[in-house]
């Protein structure tokens, strides 16, 4: 049996003007180029659980119009896509099935809309892939493939995580690779469409497994840049310290997503620095209380962090770790004034890097359900707008056009060569200052 693993891996924005702008803005292009070249860790993970008697091939599809198809001898195809490219994934799935191949679908969007996905597949997995994959493969071999496998009853124990098949990748294609160290998140943000929608419990992967994955990557890429494909790497500080301590002797550079509470732990920050952390991406979401209120649904946690934003950014960056602060435009209670507010905050805070996105109602999020119930979704199944750069809902304090136009304005201001240079300079000045102080202190005691 030959199994083709097909990852949908294209797309940035549906909005043509933004795509055009994105091609000329230095900061925007930099981040986009970097993230555009990541493989599907989901499929590589499932490949790691696939028995040896099944031949595997890994393929990426950027634009379906340019995809040449797969060799005839692939008889089963597993496709992975997020919401934005799901309609393209369905087109491919339908083509494969018309050629007599069996198609399996899974992932975040399939979990959000299983009944829709079933119409384009011989079989789907709802929820995390690992709990159902071995059973699906057995059934496939017996010719008894079921239409639906549902993993949601038990969250997958990451102590049982298989080794992702990084060896299936073409080493030339990637400048960084992903490793997952945790799933779920202790917080519950209304718009979050990441792994908590597969299985909400916060779980960590044993440190030894993470290190083994990094070492496997190093067999192929001796000096890798690792992006942790996590939602909140350092939510559990005790585990976090064990993890970063173990990273030190690996001599890698790495990047991750986390929440702002890392700033409160000097020991953790020092370990992060010593273990090669280049940047942390933090969802600051909004620089105003109006914008932050209600986003985190369990305890309004995000709103309660606002007063500490400046100090936290400064503290993290003083360790030589750059902060990529993310802001979401179009949140309820924020209007046209919010764009200048973000611009001012970014300038005053000294953030090294910034990412602005448009609030997006992804299917099966509390945000989607709330906006649907109040008739505020523009088109309930316009999945192609779920890019984080397009508008799929009606904001409450501005028009759709205002949100689109002001967003374009903000992107232009934020990623201009001048503004990008100012952010870099401010960070490097802070680092120089810090090194000088450390030298003075060392001199004083020596
Ligand atoms: C790496 C990454 C990418 C990479 C790699 C994508 C890829 N092909 O996997 C690139 C750069 C290409 C990318 C592109 C995009 N991304 Co992205 N990306 C991520 C990131 C950082 C990590 C994802 C990851 O590796 N998770 C770990 C793996 C193990 O989990 P997984 O993929 O969900 O797989 C598990 C299950 O879903 C399931 N599964 C997955 N696929 C399949 C297939 C089958 C057949 C089966 C049975 C099971 C199965 O099994 C796996 C193991 O349990 C997340 C943010 C985050 N912190 O999670 C955003 C994230 C997934 N991306 C997001 C978005 C919006 C995008 C873009 C639209 C951005 C853009 N404007 O272009 C595009 C969409 C492309 C598309 N196909 O639709 C959103 C998706 C939300 C959603 N529900 O759709 C996220 C959650 C970020 C966010 N801020 O909300 N992304």
C-alpha cells in the first residue's frame, strides 16, 4: 500500500491589496517568508505512527492550480489543511477520489465541521490524530475503513507521542522546523482556533522526547532553527525550566509562542537566553482595557495583564530575547481609534517585532458562535477568509470598510523601512546598555 501525505501549505491573504502590500513591506515579508516554509507537523507525526509495510510520500500544495498531482501508484491519500485552504483541500480530495484513490481527512477544520468534511472523504478523524490513526490503518488494511473516527473522548498523552518522520522532508526546502512541546492552554481566549479546539486540556510532552526530536532533526540539519509549534510553551513554569535547561547543551536557536507571565520569572528568562531563545511571540491582543476585556473567558486574565505590558516587554528584551507582540484588530469595543493606539504602543514599548492580524471568526470557536447568533458573520462558510488578514464579520464599532482600510494603513505604517529600523535600534540599544551594566557590575566586584 502506498500512502500520500498531502499538506496544504500556501496562502497569506485573500485581500489582493494586502497581498500586494505584503510583497513590499520589509517586516511583513520577513515574517511571512519564514513561516511560509514550515512543513505539516501533523502529517509527519501520523507518519511516525504508520507501520513500515506502508510506503509513505510527503507532498506540499501551495496553489492547487499548479499542483501536478501524485503518481498513480499512491492508493491512499491523507490531506491536512487549516480552515483557510479547506475548500482547495476538498477540490483535491474530490479529484483523488475520482481517480479511485481513498482519501482521509483530519485536522482543526475537519474537527470543527465534520459533516462538511465527510462529503469529500472516505474517512475522517475528528480531534487529535494519534488516538485513532493506528485503528484507522488496521481497518484500511483489512478493507474495513470506517467513515468516522472520533478521538475526542480521551486527550492524547504526549508521553506516547511518536517520533515525527522529519526524514520524509526535502532538506533543501526548509530554513526552520517545528517541534511540539505541549498542547492545549490553561486559558480560554474567545477567538482561539489552535490546539484547544482539538482537545482543551493543557498537556506537556516529556522533556526527553522533545530533546530526542531535536536530535533527530540535527541528524538531517546539523544547525537547525527550531520553531516550537506550541500555543503556550511556558504555562507550566516548573516544566518550562526543565525543558530549557535540557535545551542548553543542544546549541540550537529557537522561537516559541507563550504568554506574558514569563516576564515575572527571572530564572526562566536567563535559562531561555542561555538555551538559544531568539524570540518569543506573545498575544498582547490590544493595548487598551476595552479591547482586552472579556477576551480570556475563564478569569479575564488578559485584561488583568495590561498594566504590566511595558515593564514585561522591557524585562524580556533586556535578556536579549526579542518579543514579537501580536495585536488583533477589529475586536469588539475597539473602533477606528484603535489603529493609532496600536502604532503608539508599539513605538513606546520598544517591541522588537510586531504582528497585526484581523480578528477572525474560525468555525467552532466561541467567537464564531457568538457572532453567528447575533447575525454578524458576513458569510458563514467563507472559509477562504479565515486567513487572519481578511474580514469575515461585522465589527461593532466601525464598518467593514473602515477595518479593512485602517488595517492597510496600519500595516504600511508599521512595516515601513523606517519604523522597522526604529524597532531594531531600540532593542539593540537596550541590549548594549544591559551588557555595559553587567560589565560595570562585574568590574566592581572583581
Ligand atoms: C506551523 C503553522 C503553519 C505552517 C505549517 C502548516 C501545516 N501545513 O501544518 C504554515 C506556515 C504553512 C501555516 C499556514 C497557515 N496558517 Co498556520 N500555524 C502553524 C502553527 C504555528 C503550528 C501548527 C502545528 O504544527 N501544530 C502541531 C500539529 C501536530 O498539530 P495539527 O497540525 O493540528 O495536527 C494534529 C491534528 O490536527 C490532526 N491532523 C492534522 N492534519 C491531519 C490530517 C489527517 C488526514 C488526519 C487524520 C489528522 C490530521 O493530527 C495531528 C496530530 O494530532 C499554528 C499555531 C499553533 N500555535 O498551533 C498556526 C495555525 C494552525 N495557523 C493558522 C492559520 C490561520 C494559517 C494561515 C491561514 C495563515 C495565512 N494567512 O496564510 C495558513 C493556512 C494554510 C492552510 N493550509 O489553510 C491558524 C489556523 C486556525 C484554523 N482553525 O484554521 C493557527 C491555529 C494560528 C492561529 N493564530 O490561529 N501555518
